[in-house]
């Protein structure tokens, strides 16, 4: 059957290289389920890989076409022969095909059942698709930082996809949470109980080392300069992979503890994040929802670098 609309790239390049393709619906292997995808989250790694940057692009360069998408939510429509975790009709979400395969920008995908969590009935599929990769990154960054109650934490890019979830999780630990953002996002950060800082106005060199923890979601020169905000012995977790080595070296020269991380799929943490959405303990801000066919516009908007919250693709119903 060939009625599985997907967005694929056949060459690396700008957002316009994302094009619709019709593929056959895959069959789940023994431990997998077939998901009718309702929504797919859009993440910076999708756009970087599409542009030919990073290790996922290096891995896929001789295997194009490649279908982006690591975050999906949807309905189980078939089980593999050894799969009993989910029933047909169950609502599921999770990170799939990470770190190299992706595949989520599709009407149907197969995924290991062990990588999926249950979407509570109250949680919209768009929200469920927005949370896994960004939410797990936020959770695991704070774990790496060993953030403790009453510590002062600064989160760079606090209004973005990972940032706004990291802010909320940090607030829940009882830490004093500060976050950088443009002035347009300051009211948003106040609503999340963080103190906003306008990064256009910061002079890091004169910063007086008042923070225990820095979560760097920007990298590059900004990540290096922001190290000045840390106290002696402070900890930085640097998340953008392309500049992790330079930032950890710069931190080590200053006697700071530096951790670079790659998010790991974690079904228990994903379930907890979805349950927190259900309980109103966590909110995911949806900047925009696009029909699958408008993936190009979603990538263009993401690459503007000023997304608040998350962008999500919605699948056409079959
Ligand atoms: N290592 C991993 O496992 C991993 C996992 C997830 C993400 N990442 C990486 O982490 C980074 C953040 O991901 P994301 O999904 O949160 O990205 P995102 O949603 O695209 O981030 C957008 C935010 O970045 C802010 N921003 C842009 N330039 C800034 C600057 N100079 N200083 C402070 N804020 C700035 C914008 O703030 P304003 O609009 O307020 O200006 C906007 O809210 C990306 O590089 C991504 O690839 C890595």
C-alpha cells in the first residue's frame, strides 16, 4: 500500500529541499508497533541535518532520501508479534529513530514499543509531540547540573523549545531561576516564574559571578562569554553539540565544572513529562502548528532563531 505521505530530503540544503513523497506503510517487526502519526515535533536537529550539518547528516549522506523527525505522537494501529505493551487504539508518543534515523515527518511510522509512552486523554496530540526531545533535554540537563534547592541558575534561551521547559522544571526544584530572552518574551518568562534577562543588553565581561549553574542552550561565543556569570566552582551544562568542545575547554581553563550532553531517549521520563502536562504541572507553549505539507515554512520559522516554545507538524488524516 502506498498511501503514507512523508516529507523527505533527497539532497542537503535550505528548507525548500523538504518535499512530499508517498511511500508504502511499513510493517512492525516483532517488538515494534505501527503508529498512525497525528503530530510530529520540529527540532533544531531536524533543520541542521537537512542543511547537511552534524553527525546525523554525516551518517545519512550516502543514504538519502532521509525523512526528518524524532518526536511523534499518534495512535497504535498494529502490533508486532512479540509486542504486548500497547493495544491497537492506544495513544502514544516518544522519541523515535534517535540519533540518526528520524522518520517522524510521516503519516505512518514503526517504532520500538519500548521507546513509547502513553499520552493521557486530556493531553492534545500536538502538545504530546512537542515535548519528548525538548523535555528530555531539559530534564537531563538539570540532572547533569545536579541543581539543588535555593541555588541560582541561569538558562540561556529560556523562551525556546528546550529553555521554556527547563525553566519550569528548574522552578519546581526550588531554585532561583533566571533566563535570557528578548524583551518580547519577558512577560512569558515571568509567567513561568523565572526572572528574565535581556541578552541584547548583557555585558558578560563585567558579570560578577553570581550563579551556581549555567544551562547553555545557545553555544558558540555566547556560551563562552556567559561562563563569566558563574561563581568559582560553578557548573555549566552546554547543549548545542557543535560548540561543546570549545565551551568545555574554556570552562576548564576557568576552573569551572563543564558537562556536554546528548539527550537520551527515556520512556519513564517522557511518561512523567506527559503526566505533568495532564496534571497541569507543566505547560508546553506551541508557537505554531503547520500541516505536514508546510514543513518548509516550519523550518524557515525555526531557523529565524526566535521561536518561543515549540513548532509542530500535523499529519493529514488518511
Ligand atoms: N545536545 C542535545 O542533545 C540537544 C538536544 C536538544 C537541543 N539541542 C540544541 O540546543 C539548542 C537549543 O534548542 P531549542 O530547541 O531550545 O532551540 P530553539 O527553540 O530554536 O531556541 C529558540 C530560542 O533561542 C533564543 N535565542 C536565540 N539567540 C539567542 C542568544 N544569543 N541568547 C539567548 N537566547 C537566544 C531565542 O530567544 P528570543 O526569541 O527571546 O530572542 C528563542 O526563544 C539548539 O542548538 C539545539 O540544536 C541539543
